C-alpha cells in the first residue's frame, strides 16, 4: 500500500499552493505521515526546497509574488534533483494563467503534471471553454494529448476526472472508480497533487507508485460517499480514510 510506504518515509513536501486549499492539503499530507510546509515567500523558498523531498507548484490563487517564488523554487529544486509536481489549476481560465503555466513549463523540469482535462487542453493549446477552476467543455483526445505533453516535457502526466489517465508518453493506464462527490468539496484534487509528490519519491518506480495512488484515492472517494451523507462529513472522512489506509492498508 503506497500510503503505508509514505508513512515509513515521512517525506517533507514543500507546497507553494493556494490559500483556498492549504489547510486541507496540509492535513491530508499529515494523515499519511508526510510533513507539509507551505512556504511561498521569494525570500525563503530556495532555502526551504533545499531540505524538501519534493516540491508542489499549485497556481490556484496565482499572484505576481507567488509566481516569482514558483520560478525560484522550481529552478533550485531542479539544480538539487528534488522532483517538482505541477498542478496548473484553471490554466485556461485567463491569459495570465496560461502564460504563467507555459513559462513554468519552459523554465522548470516537472516530474509530474497533475491536471483535469480542461487544464490539459490549455497546456496542449486545444480549443476549450474553461469554467473557472472546473474542467469546462470541449473536445480533446485525452490519451493522445496527454502522451504528447508527457513526451514534450519528459514527465508523467495525470489527467483526473470521472476516469483518471496516467502516462509517461509510453506507458499508459486508465484508473476507474471513485465518486463525483469529490468534485463537491474544495481541495480534493489539489490534495491529490500533494499526495502525488509524496508518492513519487516513495520508491524507485514512480509510475507504478502513482498508479497505486490514483487507485487508492478512487477507493477513498467511494468509501467517503458510503460513510458520509453530507459534504462537511465527506471531507473529514477523506482525511480519516487517508490516515486509516496509511496505517493498516485495508481496502
């Protein structure tokens, strides 16, 4: 069980993330035994990432200051061999977001891009109608474009949704299961990106480790739906399930 492995490793995950989800992300990482740090000031991000196991770059509440921090931390992480994961939240919602994501991709080598289909479309420059931070509507071949982006940026691409797709450009897998209620609670996707940071460095087979993570997260959604009739309870059960699976591995 990947969450058990993460608990044994106790990695420090440096999150440059958004203020909407920072608390939920931190609690989710703590639930699986990882150590979160939410440092995002340009004055300290290079020093902080120097002691981190992995770096998450999440553009959910993008500002000029955090953009500078992302570029500084990402370049430092690359220099030190610290893996960097990108969550391009609402990449296609505004020109500024899209430009920033493309600049990040041109400047930093990301080990993983974790996105929804609308964000994939923005990165791949496919016509798409983004709906705020939601995936929106349009037409795209998820498999073809995800593989194309994975090869272009030499990374693993994860596209989450009703079904998840993961590829490194050669290997590819669909992950089924889960529940749509995950979309009704803020931060579940962003938390998954943070967990992917911890999973990526948990062993020597990151693709397999990330597949296990996606499968387990789908199961958590199903269990939370069964156990929690209301959304406030649902978010708590997600955290509880992460904690439980990291301890005993029950499915």
